[in-house]
C-alpha cells in the first residue's frame, strides 16, 4: 500500500466515478464529518459521480440516495442498488432477488439470528436491522463492547454453516443467502444506469474502503484506496488497496479527494 500522495498524476484525469464504503470510510468514530459532504460535492462539480457501496440497510439507503450528494448507491452488500431521479422525482430500486425470494430469506434469517445470539456471548442484532430487506447484521462493536476476534470468527462460521454468505465489516458481520456481493451489484449498476462495462472500463473508477468486506473491490479496481484505519487489518486482507491515506475515516476520504482533484 503506497501513500495516496504518490497516486500518479497522469491517472487522475481518467477517474469519472468514485465508489466509497460508508462506515469508517466516510464516518469517523461513528460520526459523519462535514468535510465529507463538501468533498462529495466537489467531486460532483468536477464531473465525477459519487456512489456509496455499503452494507447499511435499505431504509438508510433510501434516505442517503435522496438527501446526500451522491449519484446512486449499492446497499446491503450488493442486495440492491438505488438511484434517485431528480428530474422525475422518482426512486429507482433494483434488487438482486425478487420480493418473494427476499421474504423467504427473511424467514430463514429469523431462525439463524437466534442460533447466533445463543452461541456467541456479547454480540447483538444490529440496531439498524429493522430497516433491512435482505440480510442479517450482527453487531460486534458498534453498540456493544468490542468482541475478540475469535467470537467474530464464530459468527462467520455459524452463518456459513447455515449456507449463508458472511462478510465482516469494521462493526458488523453481515450474512445473507444469495450469490452476490458488492462487486456483483456494482457491475449491474454501471451497466443499467451508465451503460458502462465496468470490467472493461475499471480504470475510470476509484474505490475507497477500510475493511475485509471491501476486499473484492480492492482486488478488482486498480485504483483502490484504503483510509488509514485499514492498516488495523493488515495481514488479514485477502486483497489490499493500492493506496492508503494518512488520515482515518471521513478525514481520509477528504484527503483522497484533495489529491484526486489537485
């Protein structure tokens, strides 16, 4: 991982999209610094589209898509993308699975939730679970005292034993049923909203994140950036970002934007 100030100047002009994780990438210590909104607005004014790619729930994503300076987003680790059409005043919602499939998955998740809570002391269902449509988020340090790594690993094991996909973020383990992830839905978003084949045009995209569930994005995009707190996971990432900021969280995101637009 090279310092972000070493990002090649010749590559900057080609970036037309910034994909960003939210938790501990745009936030810092659980809060969203004001510099983040300013940085996103500066990107948009420069003609660069801003697209969060997050594990946060559908309810939050509806609000973010309407209210933040963004051009759409991928939510619940790839379960859907949302985009708000300002001209028509209409929300576009595109899900990986049908409504009937999501209902069946929620029934399976309900039983899995109880097994995990019984088996792993100290964990809890995420406070945002009520606003989710496709996955189960188990909190291991957002609103509960931080759990040791072995308990986080046990949560992952229990998800996988039930046939679910499990991805730890910096605060939750998210589990779901379905062969999708952040990258899979990102491909669909680019094709359907921007008529762009991201496999061919990945050099036009910069991704910034902070934790193991961002590894598919770090691996896929050559212009990948980690905010400084990604270093806490060094040695436990299946793919590392190419660049790293000097500052953590949202301040690191703003630092990246400064370099990108300089």
